[in-house]
C-alpha cells in the first residue's frame, strides 16, 4: 500500500474543500484533496436540477480571495458557478485526487498524526495518507435523506430524492407531489409548474419567504444593524410584497428569519417564483403525509386524499462523516455534525477541522476556510518556534 506524507489532508472537493485548499496554497502550506467522485463540486454538477440559480447575490457566494467576476449577473446560474469553481481550482492550483473513497481516518496518538486510508476506485488499489492536520470538508449534503412513510414501499408511482431531479420535461399533465418546503422544494415545485405538471407541495411548518432582492438587502444590513432590527425589516417587506399568505397554506413563524438561522440553521425561502404560483393557485400547498394507501393514493394529516404519479422528496441530506472518521468524537457528535456551535464550530483540537458545516451556505464556507488555514499556519509556526527554542537550549 502506497504511503503518502503531506501536512494537510482535505476530504471532499466541494466548495468547502476547494476553498480551504485555496487558502492553504495561498499560505504555501502543502495539502491534498481527496474526492470520492470523478469531478469537483459534484453536488452542483450531478445532484442539482438544470435550472438552478444561486439564491444569494454573488457577493455572498464568492470563495475566499477570488471574487466572482463583475461581468457575471448578480444571481448566477449553476453553470456559471461551476465555471467559477473551475477557475478557482486553476488559479490556486488546487491538488485534487479524484475517485478516492476514504475508508478510514484515525489519529495516531503516539505521533499526533492522522492516518487516512483511501481506495482509488478507478484502479481498486488503496493508499495511505499521513498528515499533521485533517480537514473534513464532506459537508452537510453527503447522502440524500428520504423519511420513513407508512406504505411507501407499495406506492405504484415513481418516487425520487430531489438530488435525482434534473428537470420536469416528462411531467407535463401529471400529478406531482413535492415533499419539503425548503428552497430546493420550492424551486422544484416552481420548475414542475412551469413544465405543465399539476403540482402540490407539502408544507408542514411555518416558513419565512422573501424576494432575492429583500434577502440581499437584509444580509447587507446585518453588517450595520442588530439581528432583531433587520428581522423586523425583513418581515415587514415580506408582508408588503406578498400580503397574508395563511389562506394559501403559508404561515410565517413568530421568530425572525435571521434569528432562526443563527439559532438552528433554518434557512428562509428565497422566492424564485413559487410563492407567486402558490398565490395564483398554480401550486397547491398540502399538510404532512399521514401514509400512502393503495396504488398512488396519498393520505394527508388533515384527512384528505389525492393521487400522485410522482413524489419528489426534497427532505434534505445527511452527513456521512461517521462512516469513515473513526475518531469523530474529537469534533463531531453522534449525528455527524460539529459539537461546537457557530462561529467556533470549525475545530482545531488535535489537528482536526471541518469546513462546510456551519449551516451558513457559501458565505459560511468562506468563513470556515479562512479560519482553518490561518489556524493551521499558526500551529505550524508555533511548532517551528518551539523546536527552534528547544534546539537553542540544547546547544
């Protein structure tokens, strides 16, 4: 088995891993990025629908030290973002090893080094990486999650996770149910409606919803005003723009949008057209699913029933950290998420860090990457200084 020694091993070549590598390369700290897929940013390449646009202004989506070009529109498409990622990788000369599935990562306490074993799936061989620092950059979106629903196994229609949804071209005239009212669910429901599907969406909990322009204004205001003040402004703007949406099935939470984001990572809806479709009765809001009865019949918690040809689960993702990180308890809890809360979640103890787990999107990734790179540089300099002092005393 080949043994490769490198100061930093980064697991995951999504935006978080790439950003961290870029920051480290900028500081001349050698690193290797291990990616299980055959491409970088695989979420955006393979698990995002064709018509995806980033919901936030490009100002909040740039990776560190390399802004998204001014020539691009404020709200860029999936393809434009991928081209930007490619440019970032080239600019910072990010070293990515593709088709590397990490089998295990263990801290050897005698040497205080991390031992990462990865399989090269293109050749079937194994490699061992030995490093002083390990960055977990597999993020929050590793594995698509479909909840357990009574009767789903006998459903005679088609059901998929949202990560498998590309477009709604084949759904014209069909009854389609989207489960999940986050931004992905709302975007997919909007796309389905545009493609001529009879679309319904499950909304179980109160949600905040804003135009992308209002969201930009609010995020900009956070630099100058308290969260409480900005939240009041956001809710007022939403009410002025959309009015009372409760009769359409959308109820606003009592807590403000940014307060909720900071408290538990709940992201408000950035409307790309679906809220208007709900108001125009082109997309129907339904409550939670109680069970699936015979054939294609779905029963909801309000007792109503309806038939659907297709169900799309926009029900989020689960991290895969616990499947390969054997010494996870240093930084992660039993759910595979960091034990420390934001903004101190990115770690540093015993040489392990995490990037992309802040629940703060691409802006959070930029924050993580810069902090991790700076802390690693500090740790390396501290070790060099200590060794120099030790040798001086010996002589």
